[in-house]
C-alpha cells in the first residue's frame, strides 16, 4: 500500500470538519451507560413527535409507508429519514470492505478509524441527498407551492436531524450506552407502535359511532356498545380500517416464534490449550447473522421504492421507469401502491385477502424474500468477520481449539457448520417476515424480528456487564 493512493485516503481532507463522538478514555460505568441509553431513547421519541416546520400538505403518497417501523422513521417529523442513511452507508462500506473492493487493513487502528469516518461521511452525504429527494418528491407539497425559502428550510431541518441521529448512533456504538444505535432505535420504535396500536384510547368516527384505535381497547368497547357479542368479536378481529385483534395475535405469534427459534443452536465443543481441563462450547445459532439479512433487504427495498416512486412521478411514460415500478392510488386513499414492475414484487401483500387475491405476486414475493435473506446472510457471514476462517483466527488468538481437531482442520470443521447455519437462518428469517406480513402483524414482520434479536442481545450484554468472564465473552455464552 506504500506509495499508492487508496480510495479510502480521499476521506482524509474531510476529517477535520466531520462531527465526531470521542471514544471513552476509560470503561464507562454501568449507571452511566443506562443514563446515556435513556437519553438517546428520549431524544428519539421527542424527534419522532416534533413536526417539520414549513409543511403545506401531508396528503401526498408516502413511498416508505410500509418500511417506516423498521427504519425508525416517522412521517412529517424530524425523524422523517430515520436510520435509512446510516443503514445504507454502513452496508455499502461493509460490503466494499469485506469483498476487498476497498484496500483496508482492519488490524490497523488508523485504517479502522479512517473506514469509520468514510462511512460517516457517506451517511451524511446520503442524508443530504435523501432530504433533497424527499422534499422535491412533493411529500410536503410541490416545490412551487412551498417556495424557495420553505424548500431550503425543510432540507436543513432534515439534514440537521439526520446528522443528530448519526451522532446518537455513534454514542451507543462507541460504548457510552448499550448495544448498537440502529437496532436500538428500531426496537423502541416497534415497541411504541405495537403498544399504541394495541392499547391506544385515541378515538375515530367513521360513520358507525366512536371507534378506538387500540385493538384491545376497541374489543371491550365493542362488547359494550354492539347489539350482540358475536358482532363485537367479528368487528374486533376483522375490522380493516383500524388495527384489529387478529393483527395483535399475529404479532404475539411472530414474537413468540422468533424467541423460540433464537434458542436453536449447534454447540461446538472447544477447550483451552493453556488451562487444562477447561472445556466449553462455542454456540453457532440458527440466527447466526442476527438481523443483518433484514437490514440488507430493507435497505435495498427502501431505496428501490423511494427512487421508483420519485421517477414515476416525473417520467410516468418512460419504459425503463415503468419496469422499475408503476404506482397507483386506491379509491378513497391518497397513498400510492406499486402495481407492476420490480417495486411491486418487493412490496408485501398486507393481509391474507390480498395475498390470496394475487397468488402469483405472493409466490414471487415469497421466493424473492426467502432466497434474498438466505443469500444476504451467507454473504454477510463471509465478509463481516464471522466467516469460518475468521472464527478459527479468533480461536487461535484466544488459545482455543475444537475438541478432536488440530489448528489446520478447525477451518474445515467450521466450514461444515457456519455457512449452513447462516444460510438456513437467513431463509427462516425470510419465512417469518413473509408470513408475518401476510397475517398483518402490528408493525412489519421484519421490524418485530429486529426487536426480538435486539432484546436478546441486550440480555446478553447485561449478563456480561454483570460479571461474565473473558472466556465466556469469547464463546458468546
């Protein structure tokens, strides 16, 4: 690398102006981590409720309406962009770094810091680009109606909020709080959405008397106000204009299934070469890559949907644009839905009736999601430092060997287990996402899976904070 200009070196001139959260000089105390985690959660909730100033209309179609839960996004607020720029930038750089497209040595601290700074710079640039795209897509009114001043003000608000989210993510990632910022924001957003849709006392009137938004609250209200308990139960379970009890049960089922599957793992027996008799196990879980296949898929889907709808508004008759996706609104709704093209087949059927109405689309969607999640999981395991060779290297550094295997044969044994676990686990994730979406769970199936895996990781983090030893940390027990 000496004497050669790397692509990564082009980031160096921007380092002095990049906002940064410094690494803690010493281990952050447990109570302080709790405080920082709580503060970031509070900031997220406040930003999710603060509306953008300068919006003329909020009736325009929302290209990301079905992805907002997993993207921790809230329409018309400071959290409009959510974690989309961070996810997209992170995945692009992880793919580039892991596939050797970028010349980077992760063993060098300087290269790691430069890689992280480049990722942050791309996230900021994507924030700016997406803010401009959202404003000019007419989501808040056409640019001509808004005027130059309002357009600039809206873009500045979105960019400022986006950079603040990047810094909040960095606070957690650098150890001031618990876990990773992206999955943390998604999890608290899922919990908020599920709780609101199940127990909200917010009321509406659609010409049939007062109806409550919360599905559970509405059930008891129907029992009190409807003529018969049968009518009350049917309305509570199958109303389609507000959250219903069937969706609540689908959410509970998805959550319980994900928790159950998290316990599936293959234990590889290992021993220490230094401490005789110290035998333990290295668990390879079914969800080996966690929620990363979901984020990879969501990042792809979100960018395709946003770009497709924006292009279709500008060039509705262009053949290439129509192959990318055509959009139409449904009667009585301002929201546009993809009706053909790539965008149509990566958009889920939102209930069982819709899935049965167009079985070809459902089969294609099922195939795309399951195979994409499986492929993404297997690829991510290879490029993210979790491949068989990487795990064998970690074992060697920690003076650990697999029982019955020498150093040379450890990689072969790990190759027999890890790629299969990653691929099968990714396919299972895809299956859960598809069936959860078809059943119409509160929030998306992908977001619920992220929440479950994040809560599990928090449990493990808190267990380690409670005094897990070095050996158990290496073995992830």
